[in-house]
């Protein structure tokens, strides 16, 4: 098992929005692969949403409800991307051989 400071932050949250972690040395195991696939999907959806957001913001006919829906979607995507970035940062810190 990994040391407590080497837990892997998963790209989803648990009950009450709390972070979920994976405690395993197996980077090719089912849960690690699932997390990697979900991260890739989240990043892909965020990229697509960014393109959509540009179009909505440029659309003069977009109303308040359109912009509110877009803001909710962007908030969700930003939360996902932030979690992915945090997780990757933790993985980089753990794998850095020059880490103190």
C-alpha cells in the first residue's frame, strides 16, 4: 500500500462532496485505469464546453437563462478540471525523485 502522503486523489467526490482517494501501489489496476479514463473524459468535455461557451458569449441573442445554464456548466467543468490538476500535481510530487 502507499504511504498516507501518497494517496491518489480520484476525479470524483464522495458523499457530501468530500474528496475520494485511492490507496494502492497498482497504477495499472482497475480503479487507477477508471480514474485515468474519467479524467480524460472530464478534460475532453471541458474543452468542448469551452468552445460552446465562446459561441454562447458571442451570441447577441443569448438570454439570461442561456447564460445562467452556461455558468452552471462552466462551474461544474472548472471543478472537474481543478480536481484533475490537483490530482496530477500530487502524482508529480510523489514521483519526483528530487523531492525532499
